[in-house]
């Protein structure tokens, strides 16, 4: 057996470490700051809703039994724990309902990692300004998404969940910048993070642990930064090492040139999009295409004889597997369930994933009308269009309708507005925060860069309304 000692890219880990350690608020373009503020609001909403769910409650209960030093809040509760444990619970909550922000190329949801890390650290440190938080957030987004870009979509095909693997670098870079690590410490921080990457894609078919991948990445990011700050050394070439490095180990076909491409000039943080549906991003175009056909031609589910859905190879592998009633995670990740559900309800939010809906006979019957396949035209367009969809509907009267959507709603190419994100936030946290407090959170996030202490915002995130569990199954 032979191994390569040739790095995949020269000094890749060091250059990302230097970039994140030295990033200043003034370096960040205004458009990126505005996108990050939208991500902050969206991520807060995801965390506040996610903490009410059973899988997050399991993690929270474990953490609280440890009775760690109570310095950081579990968002949406009055409970406090250590910084790392708060990041673990809040990161799990942020990814708990498939509503978190999305960077398409890296297949990462950076907000559900970065915000839990940064809020926990900011609470412990105190007097952290909005500009400091935004700077650390951009550092995490830029480093983590670039790692994901370089690992390429092949990391997913090789069976790894990007949120738990590439995601640790989001948490590490964000935490390292918040702690003001110097260049050498940041290099150690990223080098430690690489040894903590983990997460298997088989979790998508029913296991609660998929949500935990995000929380573990956030916790590992905190650990990486704190250990580096205290002198533990990491792998100096953790990303690019030809043998045993992150890219060479986790992806059988990495794109190392994407690691540093345009660093400091091209901002990956600006390429983050948002979710209008509470399900896997890859099928949003299919959902919109079906709804467009049904709305345009005034169709009801009973009018539909068959649906043919053309997909990219990645989306087909990710989502077009046989649906089985095995919990909310499986439902949110499955093409057939979500198409059937949206056909009847016209939306996918909280109620569509209640226990009674998961085995609804009318949905199960409707799924039999759906056929998914890899579309050659979409495949030929490459991974940039992996979310594209071609939907063909045949009615019971024999009429045929077709709708192709290349860029999903909520993507940077087909964006949601600030007003859309604020509307989503209000609907996600209704029943958790009072209307007055919801408006106050929106107002403070909108001027986040002016805050001298972000604890002013975080103090509003304790529940102001009693909220019962929305879901009671996994």
C-alpha cells in the first residue's frame, strides 16, 4: 500500500486560518452583511422552534443532567449550561426541523452551526458588539463553505453528511474569530476541527441523530477553538494532506482548487439561500413546479392521474427512495411524501409533519401516482443545477402539463426578500415569543451592526409564551 505525501493544495489550511484570524468587519461588503443579518434572524427562528421538538429535548435533558457551569443559555428556555453544551443543544435545535439556511455547493446549513456557537460565546464573554458577531459569523461561513466546496458533492455520495463533517469548520472558524485567536492558534483550531468531523447520510431515513450532527459540529467548533487557545496543537495541513487529510479522506473526488478560489474577493457567505418549505432543499423546485401546475390549471389531487419528476442524480439519490413511515426525519427528506403532502395542503410547514399525517392513507395512496427518474438534461447541466426539477402531470382527463424550475425559490438566483424572511420568522416563532417581542427581535437584528452588546438581542430569546410540544414522534 502506498500513500501520497503531496498536498492537494499548497498551505490550504494555513491560508484559511490566516484569513479568518485577520478578518475585520470593514473587509466585509455591505451586501454580505445584509445577507448575514437575514441568516441571523432565520437561524434564531429555527433554534427557537427546534428546541420544542423531541429530538432536541433528548439532547437538552442529557446536557442539563451534567450540571455544567451555567454560562450560556439554551435558546428558547431559561436553562443555562456550558458554552460547548449550549452550542450542542442550540445547534441541534437549529437543524431540528429542516428549515435552516442553505449553501448549495457545499451542501451546508451554516446558520444552525455558527449562530449557536457565537451566541453561546458572546453570552459568556459579554459586551460583544454586533459587528464582532457578524465578523465571526462571516469567518465561519467562508471557511466552512469553502471546505464543503472543495470536498465536493462526492462527499455526500461517499455517504457522509456535510453538516456533521464540513460543518465543524464553520463552528471552528466562527469560534476562533470570536475568541480573537492569532494566526497560529487559528491554524491549530482548524487542525483540531478536522479530527472531529463526522456524520453518516444513512441518518436521513428516520434517525433523530441527523439533527444532532449539526449540534455536534457546533460543539466541536467550540472545543477546537478553546483547545487551540489553551495550547493544544492541531494538524497543520488538516485539509490538504495527501494522506489522512480531510479532503483526501472524506471525498473520493475532491475539488481542492475550490478551497481558496477567490478568497477575500468572492464571498461564499453571499451565496447562502433560505427555505420556504420545512423539508430537504433538494426537492423545493419539484414542490413549486407541482404547485404551479395545479394552481395554473385549477387541479385538485383527485384530478391527477400521474406525476413524473425529473431530477439530478444527487437529488434522486438523496430523496427519491421508497417512503416508509419511520418518523419526521424520513418524511422531511423524502420526495414522495412531500409532493403528496403539498398537493393536498399547498404548503409544508409544521402541521404537515404531525404524527397523524405521516401515515395518512390518502397521502400513501397519492404517492403511488409519482414516478421519479434522473433527467438527462438536468444531469448534463452539472452540479450547479442539482436542485433543478422537471415535473410532468397527467390528469385523469388525459391532459398533460409540464413545468421546469432550474433555480429553487429561496436560492440566491431566485431569492426570498428580507420581508419574506421576517414573515417566515414570525410564523416560526408564533406561540413561543409574544408579538411585541417578535417585533423587537426583528428590529434589533435589522440593525445588528449598531449594537454595542448582542446580549441586548439574546435577552429577548427566552420564551414569553408557554408552548407545548408540536410533535411527539421521531
